DNA sequence: ATAGCTCTTGAGCAATGCTCGACGAATGGA
DNA sequence: TCCATTCGTCGAGCATTGCTCAAGAGCTAT
C-alpha cells in the first residue's frame, strides 16, 4: 500500500474508533491491529501518538465543516437553516464521536483545543457572513465574535442534550430546535 | 497519617495539579512523588487510576458548587447575580483547571461526564429556583431544563473566552458579563 | 545482477498502571 | 508482659504501551 493510502487508512480507522471511545483512550495497539500492521509502521507515518491524534481530530473537524457547508446558491436564511440542520444531524448521527471531539479533544490538550477552536471559528464566521447585518449595526468585531461563539455553545449543548434523549422522548423536532436556535441568535444579538 | 487524611491529601494534590495539566495527563508518579509516598500506597486508597480521577473530579465539582452557592437571605435577583459573579470568578481564577474539568472531564469518559452533568444540573436547578416564574408560565420541565442547561453552556463559553483574554483586552467587566448573561436568560426563556 | 528506494517488521527500551507479599508500629485482650 | 490483630507503608515485579532502531523484503532502474 502506498504511503498516502496507508495514512488515510489509519486516519479513517481512527475516526471510526472515535465513535466508540474518547480520544485519549484510543490505543495505538487497537488501531494497528485493526489495520493489520505492526506498531512500528504507524510511527513511520506519525512521529508520535500526539501527531496521530492531531491528524484524526483535524480530519473530524474538516468533515464537520464539509458536511455543514452552506449552499451559496440559495437564499441566506435558508443557508443558515440548513447549516444548522446539518449541524444537528451531524451531532445526532455521531453523538459519541462528537463529544469526544468537542469536549475530549478540547480537554486541555493545547494542540486539540486549537483544532477545535479553529473549526468553531470557521463555523462562526460562516454564520456571521450569513447574518447580513448592516455595517452600522455591528458591534466591535471581538464582541460580535464572542457572542456568536457562545451562541454556538448554546446550540451545541441543545443538540447534544436533545440527541441524547431516546427518540420517543424528544418533545420537539430537529426543525423546531433549529428554528429556536436561529431565533435565539437574533435575539441575543440585540441585547 | 490516618487513612482519611491521606486520602484528602491525595485529592488535594490532584486538584492542585489539575491547575496545570489536563486530567488525563495527571500521572500517578507525579502525584505520589509530590505526596512523598510510594505508588502502592495510592492504590491502597484508590483501586485504580480511574477511581482516583473520579475522586478528584468530584471534589472539583463540589468546590464549584460550594463557591457559587447563593446566600438565601438575600433578594433573589441579587442571589442570581452573585452566583454568576462567583461562577465567572471561579473560571477566571482557575481557568486551566476548569477547562480540564469541563471539557477534559466531560471528554467522553462516562464517569466524568456524569460528575460534570450532575454539577451543572445542580447549578441549573438553583437558577430555576431563583427565577421565580409563576407556575402557569412554566413550560414543560424537560424543555425548561434543557434551555437553562444550554444557557449555562452559553455563559460558560463567554466566561472562558473572556477570561482567556489578557486583562487589557477585555472590553467589558465581569459585571457587564453577568448582566448580559442574566438578560440573555430572561430573553431566551421568552422565545 | 547489483544498487537503491520504499514499505514493512521484530526485538527491545523506558515509563506507567497495577498486584502481591511482607515489614514495622500501634492497639488490645490474655 | 506477650502474642495477635490491625493498619499504614513499601519494594519488587508483571503487563501494557508509547517509541526507537536496525534490518528484511519486494520493486524498479541501470
């Protein structure tokens, strides 16, 4: 197998395993045995466990960004709606992995915090771009950024809690959840 | 040293170390060498690293609850304000440790997730109790709980980002931050 | 066929989570 | 006073795991 393919395979396996275990419980042994190779080979491609984790986490971030990318050809409000729907769907489908990524990943390891922060910043930027706020009404950028960032934490938490409920006990639909989130964003920005 | 004292000492050391390292980088060796005892002795009191972590994290949670406990003899709105001020102060003073607790702790390890969830639930309950909402205006409890929970994520994120700025670059005071948070809560509940 | 490049491995080191048997000091009946 | 029991403590050692190193195996190119 070529170097590039092998690397991709290993990252893919990492992403798969992330679904069932928090990131720092991912053992190199489990990975290499799943891939059917020796431990040494993994270290050929990723100098340290650290680097491997970083690759896996980055891949997770990129996947999230790809799956929630708005379709620029549609009206802005629909773009926002669909972006959030995709976001909620993403969390729902891979709840465990997402929590690992978001929380576990962000759990104090500087390198992982950065990947997560960057992913979320990108999402926040996209939202800001979609909001279509007149220049005059804009608060200082830092302020704005902080609020949207925190609002993302709000939506994320809602989605995590909501998707954690058994399907029967969810009182609202994902559509409702997204609608509420958008309303919340608009309201919060007016404070 | 008595068994009880030793246990407390070890947990105390864990809390201290949490300030500088994420929880899963806490090494048993570092702990025992700080305490001046042998590795075996720690395992006498805590059957596994897991159990030890759990003890440390629980202690962190209890400390947070203790330091943000509202003073029941004061007016409710002041209780809420002071509770949040204490919350922000807590995060500011031990930012690193708090992130470890919140994120690292919540990072997929079921046992830690539970400790964190319980801590946050307690805080959310306190807030609900302080809100003083007429029965008739209450939404279904689950709904209510979810929103307050998510609102906590909002405040937490604001506080973490805010306290991460160098003091010169903080455009607002902690008072402003708390006032904004309370406004946000009241607004969100009306949606 | 020889050289060289790339993918691969096994042996082994150091650190670490964890176990086990035992030592020493205090406590408490006989 | 003596023996036994209990309790806090430790050192040796096992298994796992993150990581290194030197070398093997297959392919291509001269």
